[in-house]
C-alpha cells in the first residue's frame, strides 16, 4: 500500500512538471509574445521591449521557467493588467462561488443519477429504462448552453417561477442568500452531470449483477433487496467514487458554460471574460489552478480506489 | 460537453448460462439463433461484426439519420439556392414562407440554406478533428506501448499532463491566441483530444505486443515499425473506430460551445452552434422558433446518432459478443 502511494505520488509530481512546461509553451504561443498580447497591437516596439525586460521575457527560457516556478511556489500566480489585481486575489474571490455551484450541482446530479441508474439496471430493457436512456443521451448530445437557456426560457421568461439570472454578489454569503436564483444554474449543471452518473451506474450495476458473489448471495437465500443494496450497490459505488475524482475537468468545463449563461459571478465566467479581453495572466493562472485540482482529484481517486478495493493495492 | 463517453452496455444477467456453448455472453436473439443452428459455417470477422451491429435497430436508424443529414447539407444547396454571403436587410427576421421555407435570421440570411452551409462546417470540422486526433493518438499510443519501458513511462506522463489540463480551458486559450479560421479550428480541437485516444490505444497495445503473432514478426526479422503498423494497429482497429465515432460527436459539440462563446468559426462562415447561439438572442422576444429549434435539433440529432453508432460498433467489435 505504502509503495503504491509513493509510486503514485511520484507520478503526480512528474505530471505536474510536464503541466508547467506545457503552460509555459502556451505563454509563448501568443503572437508576438506575451507582452504583445498584453499591450495590444498598437503598442510600440520600444514599449514591448521595455515590458519584456521588466517581466524578464528577454531572459533565456530556462531562467524564465525557474523564476516562474519559484513565484508559483510562493503562491504568486501572476498579475492581471486588465483587472489591475493579482490573479490569486481574483481567484480567491471567484473560486468559492464556483465551488458552491459545482458542489450543489454534483450533489443534485448524484441524488438523481445513482438511484435512477440502479432502477435502469434492475428494470433493464423495459419502457422506463428506454425513456431514461433517451433522457441521458439527450444530456450527452445537447450543447450545455442550449439546455441552460431553454430552462431560462421556460422557468424564468415564460412562467416567472425563478429569476433568469444567477445570484449576484461578491461574497459567498450573498450568493447563498438568494437560493431561488441558484435553482436554475444548479439544475442546468446537474442535468449535465446526471447523464454521466446514471449511464455509469446502470452499466456498473449490470456488471455487478452477473458476478459470482451475487450468485453466492442468492444461493445463500438472501432476498433480492439484500442482494441489491447490501452487495451490488456498495460495489457499484466504488467505481462512482473513482469517476468523481476523474471527472473534475468535465466539472470545470461544464461550469464555464453555465456561469456564462446565468451571469454567475464565479471562476468560469471570469475565465470567459479573460478570454474576451485577451487577459493571458488570468487565463493561464486559472488553467493552472484547475489543472492542479485535477491532478489532486486523480490522486485522491486512486488512493480512494486502493482503500476501497484491495485488489488494486497488490497489482 | 462531456468528454467521457457513455460506458459500454452489458448483456443482461439472465442470459449468462448461454456462455457455456457460445464462449461469450450472447444477446437474446443470438442465443435463439444459436439454438437453431449451432454449427453455422465460419463467417468473416466483418460479417459477424455487421450481424451484431445490425441487431441494434437504433444504430441502423442512426445511420439513416446521418445519411439524411449529410445529403441535406452537401446535396441540399444544389437544389435550394440561397445567398449566404451577402446580407439582405430588407428580409430581416422574415417569417417562414414559400420563398423562405424556414424564414430568415436578423441579417436576412435564409435560415434553411444557412442550416445546410452551417451543417457542412460542423460536419467537416467534426470529422476532420476526429480523424486528426485518432491518427496522431493511435500512432503515439501504439509506439509508446510497443516500445515500453522508460520511454513509454515518459510518453505517458506527457499524456497524463495534457489530460490533466481541463480540455475546454486549453481550447479556449488556443482559440484566443489564433483567432481561428475554420481550418485552424480542426487542429485546435484535435490538439488535446488525441491524448485520450493515445492512452486507450497504448493500453490495447500493451496486451497485443505479447501475442505470439506480434512476437513472431521479430523472429522472422521484421522491424518494430512493421510490427506496429501491420499487426498492432489493425488489431486495435475496433477501439480506434469506436473512439473516432465519439470524437466526431464531441468535436461538433465543442465547436458549438465555442460558437456560443463567440470563439468559434468567424462570420460570414457559420456552424450549427454559432447559428443556435445567435438564435438564442431572440429567445426572449418569443416567436422566432425557426432561429432556435432547427439548428438545436440538428446538433442533437447528429450527436445522438454518432453516439448510438459508437455504442453499436463497440458491441460489434467486442468479440465476446460474436458467434465463434
């Protein structure tokens, strides 16, 4: 177990190193270099040269890399000229609100996805299964922004049940104080994920139902209910736990579109604004943080899997 | 916008006993057929695969839908002539009529004609991005897995790193950097998509390279390149084709999403996603259904069709589902 963890941790560190290299390459992809991207096309060559020197972009690439990593290790994600504040402070303002959206949306989607996925597996190839399969395929094939805007049309514009915009406000408290405004963004986000969990749960339960241990349990006279909830359910949940850790990039991606549609004051919306303003410091800083979260999520998923499933540890 | 494709279908539990005579899990129809003709003459792999595929009525219907959509986009403009380059402000937001079967958008473009042109872009970018991803990913994964050792570990950590960066974020950054034309869009979408393919193909290669027929290549003096191209890749082709199918759907959806963020193909070119997000501006005005539902339904139908076909192909290539 310890050996497995150390090996896995070493891999994660190596991956993080490659990520920083890829990110540095992205910085230098900007036409005319990062300073040109920052100052815009009308900046004079002298201005670009001045800022290049100021930020050290005229130094050899390995020096730049070293200094940049040093800064990152001190929590300095860069400075956004467009926002006139550090990326880190923008992040600390925005991230908690995105975590609320992602957290609530994930919980809602799991609350629907897991039971309905089990229902589908138990009642497979019935009308109910086909209807739910159809719904989850809609979730896969419909652009996120389309679903979100249709919800706005139906529940906000046509019927005034919920407000069309997400809660506005600077603090987490302000966002949470407007629960009605949270409903539509969370629902739209939850639907996106529902498709994922329910399909996965259906397939996982169906896989488990044909395992030997199920036959053994039945042979011992366990009731169908006990077989399902005492044995199959628990084993199927293991894979969902892993999937949760592995789908962090999907969670982040979904949040961007939902936040843009609902004008939600989170990280995804800020990322979109940064894309509009060609604010490369924010773009790269946010990407780096989301990536770090993904790596940690993957690591936790693997550790969780090893804890829950002894077979992994020894292989 | 899910990057994770639906998990594979598993045959029902109650048919498990059929394993004994078929050597694999069988579907209901197959089991029945097997009972009638247990000693059928051997068929080619393609033929057997097609039989499994054809049992999936949804997949057959999906092929029909796709043929229709492709014909609509590429043959349609030959019969239904519209001007999709010059704006016509006298016909702004005109309602559907005999001269404009699906009305016009806010710049006076005929919506039905635009649906064909936009569909061409969506399909072309989707298919091309999928092809690029699959070709690059397959070669990378097969070579990495085949050579193995430290080399493989190194290449795979690069893949892990690329996959750890949230896909949509990096695609947005690339779009901001390159102000993409439709052609460049293909490579932006493929730039990080191939990583997933590489990982899958590498896994497949790891099992394939220990097979005797691959080992035999070495014994008779064949090079590594020959082993990879002539023996490993063809045997991983099932995985590869299934991935390609899902990749097309993912790419079309991603292009649509970028269109919504105004980072997709630039006007006067358009794709279904740009049309849809444009039409959604008129959602609250009410009544402009022809700007919203046709492109929306086109995207959904196309993506569902590719997903169904991908599922059916996976079953078809899954040898345990096939009659031996």
